[in-house]
């Protein structure tokens, strides 16, 4: 099932145990990654969560290419804060829950 998010915040959990908060606000969407918040899913057999640049910071989202349970999420981010896009792909998405 693909996620349809038009406003508010949703929490995305992934197989490597990372949690992502995707917030859609008046100034545009942001993504915050919380690495290793949950146990690694058994399907990942020994995988570890690696730190990424700007973990725990709200990063401007330029586009969401894919966001569906059972698939990796694919985000285009302004990670460097200069408008040059960075592609970020997650491990398999386990849940997508609207928080607000």
C-alpha cells in the first residue's frame, strides 16, 4: 500500500530498526531519521544500523519517489542545504503511521 500524506506527521519504521518522521508543514516537508530506535527485523539477519549525515535533524525533502510498506522508501533530500539533491533509500518499510 502506498502512503498518501498531504499534511501532518507520519512515522515510518524500517527493517534495520530506524524510525523516520516525515512532517508536512507550511514551509514544506522535512524528514528526520532516528537510527537504531527499534530492534532489527529478523529478515535482516545480522544487519546493523549505520549512522548517516544529519541523523536526528529535520532535512528538507525535495521529493518522495517511493513510500510503501514492504518496499524501501526513496527520498530526495536537500541534505547539504544548497539545493543539490541527495538520494536516500531506506531498508524495507515495515509501518507507516500518521501521528497528526
